[in-house]
C-alpha cells in the first residue's frame, strides 16, 4: 500500500513515517500543501494522512480541491485542532477519518487498516482467496492452513493483489506501490517478487497479463 504523509512537523513526520514503514506501507512524505496537492493530482496513492496547519496551502483547502477534482482517495486528518467545529469542517471537506494529536501510533495503524477495508468494500478483516489467508492486522499469511514467510515487499505485493481479485495491475502501478520516491528499483525487481510469491504459494495464483501487468483471478 502506498501512502502519502503530509506533515510539516519534522520530528512527528519522522516518527509516523518510521512506524508506518514497519507496518509495510510504502511512504512518501511532503511538508507543504501545494507540493502535496500536485503529487495527488499527478500520482496514485492508496491513503493520505493529512495535517491541517500546513505552509503554502492549508489542509482543509487542499482537501476541498482534491475532492472537487474527483479524487476518492481515503484521507485521514491528523491534527492538533481538537475543537468540534474543526472536526466538522474536516469531515465536511471530504475527510474519511479524524485523529487528534497527540495520538497512539497503534491507533493510527488500526484506523488506516479500517479505511483500507472500507475503500476496498470489505467488511471482514481477513483476506481469504484460493486457500491463501492474509491478516492485515498481524501481517501473517498462510496457505492451506500452513504459515508462509514473506519479505515485506512480497507481503505488500500480495496484499494489493489479493485485496482486489480480478483487477489487472500495471507493472508501473505495482512498482510505485513497492518503492517510494526515495527508493531505487531495478528493472526486473517486480518480476523477482512475483516469482518468489508463486514459489511460496502456488504458481497459478498470480497471472501475467502480457504487455500490461498482473492479476489474481476473481473467484467464480
């Protein structure tokens, strides 16, 4: 899952980024509203964690412009503004959730998992498909009841594909999900991850769509 963190407090941003990287997210971090709006208009993210008191463009105005442009990306506001009218303003501007600073990092992680479930149209926590079971809360994966050990990148890739069976993901999109702006990926890295997932699970789980990318077949 690729997440955009928009936070101008360097110490807080570093703490959130480190915690979410450990959770398996690919994190891109920006510190002002104008840069964030441009990134959201040009690239694809699964989630946005948005501060309100941003330089150059306030978080509420950023959110209004984002929604006016038709974006439905889930947005969690993370702010010290705790007045009721501020929470109402944020939600009315298009936020999906609202968390007040200071906060517990584990609560933030749980709220982000809930947003991902809702955005994917899933009510259940576990993702189960063709004998594969994936628990986003614990990041444990099993196949036919037996635990499977995955690398962090393999887990992120499997989660994305299993969460939306039947959807074809381009190579570019999957590479963006795995590697943020600060990471370099070799040209065959994605294929290597796919190869290892097929070997650890079963070869027919992930289908290659020639010239486009990959998908997990939807269940009948």
